[in-house]
């Protein structure tokens, strides 16, 4: 259950990063609410996962999912570069997160 919680935390982190851009473009209460909700949920799920998982592993996977998800959201929704080098780096981050799961 801790691993599922950690994946959810990473996805919420990616959502939070996505809402930062939304909040910068549209300063209204709805954008602020989504921003707080995304990061709040992310921290709650991370805290739950860290009751079982080692801190270093949990944090590395959480940030890996969050940063990769944020980069992918930028590509999909904000027209950011789809350069192969960028996609390769995102793949490396996700591969490292999966590797940590396999050795933990």
C-alpha cells in the first residue's frame, strides 16, 4: 500500500506543478484551490508512504514522478519542446525511480 500511496503522491506533485503555471496565468480562487489541493494531497500521501518506506527512496521516487510528470504536462498542455534529448532525460528519471523500487 505504501508504494501505491507514493505513486499517488508523485502524481499529485505533478498536478501541483501543473497548477503553478495555471495559477500564474489565471489568478483566481479556483486556480489557488487546485494548487493547494495538489500539493497538500501530495504531502499527505508522501507522509503516509514514508511510514513504511525509507526516506531516501520515497523522496527520490516522489520527486522523480513529480518532475517527470511536470515536464510531460508542459509538453502536452503548454507546447514545450518534445526534443528527443528532453524525452530521453525524462525516461532516465523514470527508469531510476523504477530501479529504486526494484532494489528496495
